[in-house]
């Protein structure tokens, strides 16, 4: 287990386990977009969690506060590529911070933590996607040095 210290607050950072699943889904659901697309049925999340947890290139992160409350999450994926001279990339997805701790620097500290994780695992570039409607998140990522460099497309299968 690792820690993030912000001022006088200490947060525990660790790999998620199955017992975190209900709280993770609650975090994913806790905004306008998440409320539209997430479900209270944990079965599909349980199946997805098992696949994520079994994949050595995936890290589903949970962050707990001093009282043990799960207050944040993100999913990190490492993948090799041929482009950029064979660079391994760190994909950062599903970053969520509970409303009770938003605005206190935890999100930025998590992204810093993710960058260090990526470096330690050979990644040379970090990338993420964000729904086009999440304008506050876009400003947050830009403040951290991310550049709006690509256009993303999705196709429902």
C-alpha cells in the first residue's frame, strides 16, 4: 500500500479488491453522466472486475481516507505500441473523486501518483480520454499539463 499526503491529510492508495466493488460503482454513478450510464446491478461490474484484476497490465486503484472511507478511484492500463518509437503508454481512465474531498488536491496528487507508476513500469507517455461534456475535467487536466491533441471516436458494439 502507498500513501498520498496532502497537508495534514493522508490517503491510502492500493489495488482494488472485490469488496470495494459497490463503493466503486457508487463513485462512477455520482455525477450526471454516470447516473445515465451506470446501474445498481453489480453482476456486470463483478465480471469486469475479475477480468481487470486478472490482467497484469491493469491496475484498478482505490484511495481511502484516514477513516477508511473509499474516496477516489482510477483505472491504469499499460500497453506497448509501435508508434513513438515503440513507446509503452499509460492510459488513465475512470478518475473519480468523492464530492466530500473534491477541491483539496487529491485528484492532482492521484494523477502525479499515476505518472510515477507509469514511469516505474516503463511508460513514456500518459494519455487519457474524457467525455466531451466534462468541461470541468478538461480544465483540470489542462492545468496538469495535458494537451488536447486528438479527437476520439466511439462505436457501440
